[in-house]
């Protein structure tokens, strides 16, 4: 048996401190890659998280000062690289990494899918701010889509009852697992399908709620069918899924996002007692303000009345000015009437029958003279045009080929109707047409050459008449 009497004895605290020194000395600076699991930020501002891979998990702490320097929001499922030092926490007998620097290393499978779906739906405009509707200030009916069992519905009902009791309709659904997304979407659509004034009252506002959980637990609220149902809801919708640090896609499509289900109830209705107190306070302030206003106006009126002149003195000058204006108006009207009477008399003299007859006679004579001048000018123009037409006609007849044909010439056309300009264009036996001044004759080209014609003394013989040519051979 080994003798342990010489082995040093440690107290629990001494051993814990020794382990702490050893760990911090050996692992004073480490760089670790892993996927974020649980991420919580209490009121102190420090961040507590789990850093894990497929086989192990290590706790992590990031102090408030380091958290404020992050340029991204750590979320569950995000793969990160952390730098810091290992330490122990004696009170729990566990080790942890004190994180001094963190940067994203890539999202996990679920987070990558979530981001891709988020980008797709955002591109369709489902998350656009202009789609958001205001939550009614005082709804008469509140619809809740959540599990009928558990703390969430009890918290909502309790909070609504405390603040402002209203009619609450519950659409029971599964909030995780297979079929949960379809039931949640059906609940939102079912409330929207209710008719106003029907047997079942239509809610004025909807709350879609669930308690906290992991990314996998909340995944039903990231499904596309749920997000589209929330975006298409005609009833203003408040999403209250998970804790304040949890974010799902329905939060982007809803009209308002509540950090917790209890917070959703607070957003849905005001506090009745506070509302009544505000109304009473406003009524009292309004009454007091009206009373003070009336009293102040009475005092102002009394003060102003003492400085006002007597009505007789105010109206005296006005009456006198009215009398003067009346006299001036009568004089002006009288003078105007006299001037217009004189003008009318002058016009009457000008419009006597004898003067009108003389004017008509003079105008008729001028009209007759103008007509004579126009007739003479027209006759001269017609004579000039007739002479020009005769000259042009003579010129046309002199230049016409018919006059040439009358002098004994003929136009020869071949069988195709083309003009023959040369003897070389014809061959013996070709048919031709002779066009004379008084008609046409057909002929054929004979063979052999034509002897030159002997010139006869001028004046001793008469040329043959073109019209006496008969059909036969030519040459």
C-alpha cells in the first residue's frame, strides 16, 4: 500500500485556483473555430454562448466592452472563429473560453438556408416597410395563433386581462415539428377569412406566438408558407416568437415584432387604467383651460370696451361722408345724362331719312362704276387670252408632223409597230405599214435593189397623191 502521508493536501479552493492558473498559463491565447449554439445577453450586457462542433461543446464568455465592438450579431447556428484565453470558473468546476475577438467563419447548414430564403423573400418585397400596417390602438377582438397548452397562451391572456380585457380568439396549432408550419399558415389565413359582422367576430389584430427554443425548434416560423401568409394578412399581425435574441423570418414579414409573447400582448392593447386616467386628466385640463380662456377673454373684453369710443362718434363722420358722397353721385349722374342726351341728338340729326337716301344714292353710284370697270377689265383680259391661244394654235399646226405627211411623205412601221428609220432595218418579204396623212396601207418589201430616181425638171410634173397608194409590194 502506497504511503500518502507525505503528499501535500489541497483545499478545494486551492485546487481550483491551481487548476485555473495552469489552464490560463498553458492556454493563454487560443484560436478556436466552431458553431454557435446557445447565445444569451442578460441585462449586464455580457454575452454567454456555447461553441460547439460535432463532438464537443465549450462554454464561452464575452464581456460587455468586447460585445460593443462586434460588427455583426452572433446568432445560433453561425460558424465563427474566436480568439481569447481559456479559464475556469471555480464556482461551477468548469472551464470556458474568455473571448476577446470574434469573426464569422461561415453559416451552418440551417443558417445558410435561412439566409438564402430571407434574400429571396426580401427580393419579392415581402419585407418592404411600406407593406407594414399600423396596429389599431384599441382593438375589440384579438386573435392568437399559438399552442393551446403551455405558458405562452397563459402569459398572453394574463397580460391582456391585466391591461385591457378584450375578446380573445385562439386558433390552436402545433408550434414545432412536422405539420407545424402548415397549421400556423392555416391559422393566419383562417382568421383573415372570417367576415366582419359574422357569427364569429373577425379579429382587429393577430398575435402569432411561441416560446423560446433552438433554431430547429423555431424553424416552423422560418418556413416560406408561414412568411407568405403573414405578409398577405389583411389583419395587422404581431410576431412574438422566442426570446428577444431569437429572430425568425416571420418577424420581417409581420407588421410589428414583439420581443416576447408578453410584449406582444402589451403592444396589442393599452393599459385600461392608464387610459382612463389619461382621459380624466385630459378632461380636467380641457375644462380648466376653457374656464381660464373664458375668464381671460372676459377680462380682455372689459379692458378693451373701456378704450372704445361711443357709437355715435364712430357713426357721425361716416354719416357725413355718406351725405357728401350722395350729393356728388347725384351731380355726376345729372351731368352724365346731359352729355349722353347731346350725343343722342347729334346722332338723330345724322340719321334723318333725307341724309340716309343721299348716302345710299352715292354708294349705289360708286357700286355701278366699280361694276363697269370690272366688266371692261374682264373683256380686255378675254381678248388678250384669245389672241395668245390663236398664236399658240398656229405654232402647233406648223410644227405638227401631219403637215409633213400632206406634202407627200409617209411613216413606215415594221410588223411590230416600230418606226423604220433605215433601209437596213428591213429584209425582202418583211411586212410594213405605210402611215399617210389620210390613212394607212399595208405593203411588203420586194427583193432586189431600187435604181436611183431621175430628177424631173421642176414644174413639169405633178407628184402622186399620197392618198392614191394601194396595197402591194414596195420597191
